C-alpha cells in the first residue's frame, strides 16, 4: 500500500516482523525494523526519497564503495515517552555532521528536507518498533555510500542515502577496562578523523582486537605523532575527571565532534561542574592515578551515552579507578537520558518531537 507522509512516498511492507521480536531481551543493532528510507543520487542531483520495506541492496561488483571506501554514517536514537510521543536528540547536528563527513570524502551533500522529512516519515511508519523499556531505544542509522560503478580511482557518479533502524537495548553493560595505545593511531593530522567515515572504524578493529587478547575491552587512542596525548576511547569521545574537573580533548581534524560530547560539556557547565577542554597528556593521567586525584574516566557517544571506565593499562602496568557512589558519569548520563526521553525539562532545546 502506497501513502504519502511529509511529501515522502511510503511503500508499506505487506507483513511485519514485529511479533517475532523479544523486546525484553534486545541486543544492540541485530534486529531491524520493517522499513527503511532510500534516496538515490545520480545525474548530478539527489532524487526524491521514499520509505520502502527493509530489504537487501543489489550492487554491481564494480560499485566504488567496494574499492575506494566512500561511505559515511551517523548514529541516532528515537525514544518514546509515557504518552507515546516520539522524540529525537539534536537531529540537525547529525544532519550537519553527515554533510561535513560527505564533503571530506568528495561525496554530494544532502538537502536538509530530505534528511529531516525522510526521518520523520520513517519513524511515523515504524513507531511501533520504538521500545519503551528502560535503557532501550530505536537506534537510527543514516548512511551514504558510493553506488556508482567503475574501477577508476575517482569519486563515484552515483550514491545511495539510506536510513535503517534497529530496536536495541543497552550498548555496553557495566564498566570497561581500557588499554592506552602506544603504537597504532586512529587518525592523523590532515586526515579524516573528524568525519564519521566507515574506514575510520575498520582501522580500529585490529588494535582493539590486540587489546582484547591482553584482557582489555577497549583502546584509548593517543595522538599520531608522539602517542603522548589522550584523544578518544574506542569509538567514543573520552572524559577524564581529575579531582573535581572534567577534562576532554579539543576537537580537531583527528577527533570526532561528538554530539554527546558537546551535550556533556554544556550540561556539566550549566550544573557548575568545571570543564577543561584542552590537551591531556598520558603522563598527567598516570600521575593523577598514582596520586589518587584521578576520580573517573568515561567514554561518551550516542550508542552508550556514557560508558564508565574501571581502569586502564599503560606500559605494562594496570591502574584501577576508585569505586565511588556518586559519579559525574552516572549523574550526567541520567540528566541526558531524562532529557532524551522527555522525563525532564529541556532548557537547551535539544529534544526534537517527531510530528
């Protein structure tokens, strides 16, 4: 059945998989909703997006995504409140960053209306897939990739923009132990570290695998030149609390401008928590751990929101963080998730209602 929502054509699935899903035991990003948004770029322009049943994609073996890696994505979440209203968190920031990433990879930028109207239409069609269980949400994955054909090393002439969704539980459970990386780099000056490019994450998997083999769950990335400065934690931005000050690295062409990161900085400052955005050396973190002034470390990102770190390894030695009843990590996570799920006032204008 074809309908139209927000000027977006909707082709509904004939059957739904929703009754096959155990919403009380959702793993992250493994179950997918009934529909997806699809939009094609060719002949020098983006064509009208439409919502279609979730389905496989057929591509030619010479499609440039397979050969030259033109692919960028975003991560978002949709929430339902007690009245079944649907909410997003700072979606325009995701839209803007998707275009920043696309531009860096010589890919065409999307019109805002295609992103926002398409997102609204898709979430209306699949709103039954948005879980209301505590800690759960509908994970939303917008992505763009090169679908044009050819072996020539040049930008493609055709692209696909897709939004797919997955009802999901918590991304991480409990605290994680991390290894400060001293050999590999996540990104380099002048590179694409600030973009949400698929290749950035592929390059992280091997060093992370080596860390896992040593008994850690994640890697803390350091600068590419000296490996002396803390930059990111796994696939997240990182915050370090020394005494009562939160410290995080400034964004650059190596570091992703995380939306959760920005929100934590603004929220913490509004609550009277001192935040320093500056370079942070590994030496300073180790020294703080030795002196007892290192109180907390946590990752920040869309999937986990806040992921506490229980300890870190460096130069063959492990450092445990203190157990604390009241932490900045738990407080800030609750404040953000309460805003996201419409349980608290939103003085920042971050929450977006899907109409």
